[in-house]
C-alpha cells in the first residue's frame, strides 16, 4: 500500500524520514518554518553534511518529496503526519515541547474532515508526553483521537553522519500506539523496511528512546570518571587500558564498546539534552535519578578538566591550535561542541591566540560561535606549522599519527586518539 505522508520539521530527522519514505515510493510533503532551509531543499541541497542523504534528496526532490509552505494542504492530502521538530532543553533541563505544539496548531483544523490519519511524534519526547501532554492538548482543541485520527510516537535512533544508512537499515522500529487502526496503518507503512516492528504502549515507546540515549551517556561518563581516577593516581596508560578492556570476549566485538572510552565529554544535539530531560522528567514525577545526576555532572566537568591540562602545558601568550570543531568526526554539526566549551574556558583564563582547523566544520563553527579571537586554517599542515601547541578535540581520522609528524610540538589529546 502506498501512502501520503507529511513531515513537519526538516532537520536531520525530518529530512531523513521524508526521504526514507520517498525511497519506498510513498508520496511525501515536507514543511518547515525556516524558509532559508526550505529554499535550499527545493534546490536539491542539504543544509548539512550527511553522506547518502544528499544523493537521496537529489533523487526524490520535487518528485516523491515535495516541499510545501502550505501545512494545511499537505495534511489534507496525507494519511500520516510525522512531527520531527526540535525538542531542546528548557530552563530546568526539561524537554521544551513548544515546537511540537506550534506544529500541531498549523494543521489541527484539518483533522475534522473525516479522513482517518495517524499523527506520529518522531521527535524525542520524555515518557508520558504523548499521553499526558499531546493528547490532552488536542482534546482542549476539541480533537479527540479515535474515529477521526490516531496519535502515536515513533522514536528515531539514527546517528548523525550515518543518517541515511541508519534509517534504511534500522535495527528496530518502535511505535508507541494504543489503537488498532493506528497500529495497522503504521505496520503497513513500515512493511517495506526490513526491520522488526514493535508495537508498545505510548509511554513505553518514548521510554525506549531514553533508555538508549541515557545508556550511551552513562557509558561515556563512566569512562570519563575512570580517566579522572587514572589521572590522579598517575602512570596509567589510559588509552591502552580501555583498548585492553574492549578485548573481553563478552563485548563480542560490539561497536557499542566504543562508547566505553574516555574523552572530553559527550556533546551534540541529543545526548546532553536527552539525559537532562529524562532526569527532569523523573524529578517531576517524584524520583531523583542518582546515576543520571552524576552522569550529567561528570559530563559538565570534562571541558574544565581538559582546559586545565592545556593550561598545564601551554602559556597564555603561545599560539594554540584547535584540532576539530564539530561535535564528532563524520559530521559538520557544531551544536554542543566540546571545542567551543574548551575555547570559552581558555579565553576566561586569559588565552587569546587561537587558530583552528576542522576538515568540514570551520564555517559552521564560525557561524554559530563568532569567536573574534579565533582564526581558521584551511589545512592540517598549516595549523600544525603555525601553532606552538595543539589540542585535539574531535578525533577525525585525518589527525591520526599527526603527533609523530611534529614530534617537537606539544599535543594535548582530549580524545585519547593519538
Ligand atoms: N539529530 C539527531 O541525530 C536525532 C534527533 N532526534 C530528535 O529528533 C528531533 C529533531 O531533531 P533534529 O532533526 O536534529 O533537529 P533540527 O534542529 O535539525 O531540525 C528541526 C527542524 O524543525 C523546524 N521547526 C521548528 N518548529 C517548527 C514548526 N512549528 N513547524 C515546522 N518545522 C518546525 C526547524 O526549523 C528545524 O529545521 C529532536 O527531538 C531530536 O531530539 C532523534 C534521533 C536522532
Ligand atoms: O537521539 C539522537 O539524536 C541520537 O543521539 C546519538 O547520536 P549522535 O548525537 O549522532 O551521536 P553519537 O555518534 O552517539 O555521539 C554522541 C557523543 O558520543 C561520543 N561517542 C560517539 C561514538 C562513540 O563510539 N564513542 C563516543 O564517545 C561522541 O563523541 C559524541 O560526543 C545516538 O547515538 C543515536 O542513537 C540517537 O538517535
């Protein structure tokens, strides 16, 4: 069965979702409030670097994937409405749901027309959001799920840098949906994807997403805590110790072991905000999660820990080369990047002479952070030649072995990579 699908919010998740359904021959309408972004997409250009997704966009734009500025018309024609808008951190770390509500406002009036649709929350939202916030919000607008429409959540597990591959070869498809019609339609929509489909309660769907992201964050903070212990004891080869830990056959060669490895803290758009949001959601229900509290505290301490290492080795008058600006290799996303946090701390400590190089994210970093003290280099060689000391913050493969090429330069390796 081929469907029509509307996607609200055309970021990493929205564009990937839209194109994955287009690839399976469904008709997809995309809507975003950011008109600069929609103009780029209409012209077949991705607003960020994402391998595979760029070619999928060229294949489907203005064909199976149409960008529209008329949200109501898109929904009128659709069987499914996927909400993929951002859910950033609010003031107390809670998930800010305002983009979800503002997206719903844009098409709610259409839901009275008698056609049965499934409204699917794909954005990451804390457990009980669909049941206690979204459905009551709709009911207040005179819209009760049932004959008119179904409401479901469908968490997304993709990683940036691997969006397309993760979406097309998902490990599992999880749908929180509690009515038969909604479940049947979602099963049918996803039937072309070769992945097990799990139908769970609304709260469970949302919970599974946080199980995943909080575990990843916990593994990283555990590793960072262990690296701090090793540091105070001294004479411990931290990188080798973790590599030997990974040789335990019980890991089974799992890629997941790579999260049990120290660095300068987890970053990006999701792990920090999702860990905070799960903590806040639990506190709001009366239980303070102790492990998550420490996971967050350890993560927040890591930039200072690394800045202290830099201060130990480099004088404020020397020229410091920053290697890597994106939040992780393989991506040009600079949201919650460790480099920005470490540069801010060093600026506060009186350091002024920074130069930076990232294989893909110089421009995005400058656009987001506007550090007037920072100059950008166009190559690894030029930053190495111009710096008195180098701080490796993003473990791009290009940086492997660079310390051997410049044996006289001090390197502060925040990723235990060299
Ligand atoms: N980035 C990632 O790797 C993953 C993100 N997620 C979750 O998916 C959600 C979206 O994340 P990203 O795609 O990274 O966000 P993003 O920030 O890249 O994109 C969100 C888009 O929503 C648009 N938007 C905001 N309000 C809107 C409205 N009322 N109507 C239509 N569009 C609107 C924004 O202009 C923006 O283009 C978040 O909840 C995130 O936690 C889940 C899995 C992976
Ligand atoms: O909810 C989300 O948005 C997504 O968040 C993460 O994906 P992503 O933010 O793209 O980044 P990761 O590759 O997981 O990296 C997150 C942090 O962990 C660190 N990391 C990553 C991978 C690794 O092997 N080891 C490791 O320490 C990175 O440096 C980074 O700071 C999760 O991995 C995805 O499953 C999830 O869908």
